[in-house]
């Protein structure tokens, strides 16, 4: 059963380490180096510890000067290994008491423990194989190197045993410098109240109660507390049994790493959103697209399509005698280099003027507004990264919009079916008018030359040549006016269709150049949140030493 439970713990640790590693990778350059440093340290320590002996459990004895740490170390090991003194630190470097030396060398090398002593095997169940006890320098030593060693090993040993005495158990240097930062390490932390022999019997419980209250303020309300006396041996057997139980379960190393992972995740928790960020809304995308369409000049191009259509319609359906006037004006689409009939759209660029300061400012404001809407609810680091994502392609955005407009099929090469019919009627009307005019001219010439002028045929009393001239001119004018009205209606439809196509092209540019990078960053923010949550989930961890 314990083997299966250990495998489950290892699997949980692996998953949470992977989650923490993923969170660090997702954070990338979004967080400052000092924010990621604790996470990187956890991952490096976890990798190193897991590669070393899993059959050994390292228990570190930490304490202040005069707390009896070395004396307690000797009492637990049953020997005179550590040198004890009451007033000054005598432990200058870590000292290891090893129950099973086989396989412990690389682990102790990693811990940088050079002084190693093999403990005698007394056959006691409270001294199981695999136990490594470390007597460490005093954390309040005046020697800076001593404190550096303590701080390093606080982050490396499997089980932390803090030895305090009745006089200095509330020392601020202990609680502010160490214990307060170990709230997530309750499962691998013990506190030993040493020197209880110096207290009257009725004083022990009040001191323990005060110690529990102080530890609770540090976030260690459920940590084990062992009252002992290294001098008399009171409580030492209970402490030795508790340590033996930890070693036999062989879970302390995993629980320590799980606690480290939780602490590393806590360091990232402030940069994780409280809930998943939604994808940018349709309304936000629409506002962005509207602003980019204005910047690109979509309305101008759409209206130019209408003007171009009316010009072409006049060329095909206008009164033939005045059509040539329209040729004096260049096609407005050609002026913008958007007439696809004679320009390769794959190579074309428009001749639209570059956006002015006001248009650029409007586009920048639209990018900021879109990024702020997408990042609403995210911590500042991710809001900043979403804003950077929105502007990541700002340099190429104007050119992309221009290319989108140049590549859009505006329908300028499509003629209307009614043009040839009206054009034919115009030529028929013109021919009739010219025939009537020539007929009348011929009759006038004959009269001028004093020839007998034959009478022109009449219809309802009106001469046919006169009727032909008047009807031809009148029909031509009416057809021109009617075709102009139809052309305006069709031009409006073509303008609307061109506007829709141009807006669709702008939408594609907005999607590729702005929306997609922002959505990727939003997804990255959400994945970071999930990874941090997975790394922090330690609900099954805090059962270790109890």
C-alpha cells in the first residue's frame, strides 16, 4: 500500500513540477527576472534532489546561539558527535550523522556537507536506515558565512527541525527571517522547544501555548511542536520516534519538493488572473475594424467606386454628342491605382495618401482601446503584454491595409447589362436626328438654289424631317437623363457592395495583424493561470508529518 501511495506522490509531484515549469515558460519576459528567480531556484533544486538518493531522508537541525541545538543533535543520535557550548557558536560548518552511508555520498556532496559521521546501528525502530541528521551553524551567528550556509540548507534539506529555547522562542530574527516564509512547508517542519528542564512544571504548558500562538501568526498553526530537554533526555525519545516515522514513510523528500513547488507557485500567483480572460468581444473587434477602415480610407475608395461607375455608365449610355466630355476626366479609380482591369492585383499598390497625424492617432487609440478591453481583469504584467501584442505589428499595419484595399475586387471591370441596350437606342435616336437634320438641310439648299422644293411628308400636320430631328434629340436627352438616374441607383448599390468587400478586407487585416496576436496573448495568460493553479494545488500535501 505504501509503495502505491509513494508512486502517487511522485506522480503528483511530477505533474506539479511540470505545471510550475510551464508557468515559468509562459511568463517568459512578461515578468521581471527577480519575480521568476524563486521559481527557477525551485525547479533547479527539485531536479537536483530527485536525481539523488531517494532512500535517504535529510533532517536539518536549525537554531540560534545557546538554544542547545548541538546538544539535542547528540541526544537524538546517541553520541558525542557535535561540540556543544552555551554562549558562542561552535558549529562552523554542517555536520552529518548518517545511519546508512551507502549511496549518501552524492547527496551530501550536493548539500556541501564535508563532515560526515556514521551513526551506530542500535537496532532501534526509532533509528531506521536512510536517516541523515545535520547539525548546522547558528542562524544568528556573527559570521556571515554561517548564515549563508543556513539559508542555503533551509532550501535543500527534506525536513526542517527548528530548535528554540524558552527564552528566545519568539525571537524576531527567527520568525521574520525564516519561519514566516515557510507557511507552505508545514508538512516538513517541526519545532522543538528545548531546555524545558529550566522551566517549572506549571510553566511548560503556558510557554507551549505562547509558542503555538506565535507559530500560528507565521502561518504554521498545525506544525508539530516537541517539548524536550537535551540535558535530561525528557521528550527526546518522542522526537526520535517522530523522525523515525518520517524516514520510514519515505515521503519527506517528496513533500518537501511539493511544498517548494507551492511556494514557487505562490510567487507567481500575484501575476495570475482571478479568472480566465474571455476572447475579445465582437463589439471590441467591430470598433477596431471601424477605426482601421477609417484610417485606410475605405469610405473614400467606396465612394470612388460609385463615381467611377457613373462615369463609365455615361460613356456607354450618355448622349453620343456629349460623351467625349467624360473622357476629359480620368477614371477616379485609376487615379487611386485601384482599377483592376489593367493592374495586376498581386503587384499593385494604391495611390491613396498616407494616413495623416489625426488618422494615425485614431488608429493608435483604437489599438489601445482594443488591448485594454481584451486585458480587462488581467494583472498589470499581462495587460502590458497584451498591449504590446496589439502593437506588435503596428509598423506593417499601414502597408497591410493598403495592400488589402489594392487586392480587393471592387467590381470595376463589370459592365451593366442595360448599357448596350441604352447605347443602341442613343445611336438610333442620334441617327434619326441626323437624318431629319440632313433632310431639312437638303430642302433648305434646294430652296436656296431656286429649285422646286418637293413638299416633305407630314404626320398630323408636322413635317417628318422636323419630327425626326426633334424626336431624335428629345429621345437622346431623355435616355441620357433616365440612364443617369439608373446609374446613380446602381452606383449606390456598387458603393455599398464595395464598402462591404473593403470592410471584409480590413477585417482580415485586423484579424491577422492585431486580433490574432492579442488572442494568442490572452490564451497565454489563461494557460499561465491554469499552470499556476495546478502547481499550487497542494490539498493532499499537508498530511506529511502528522
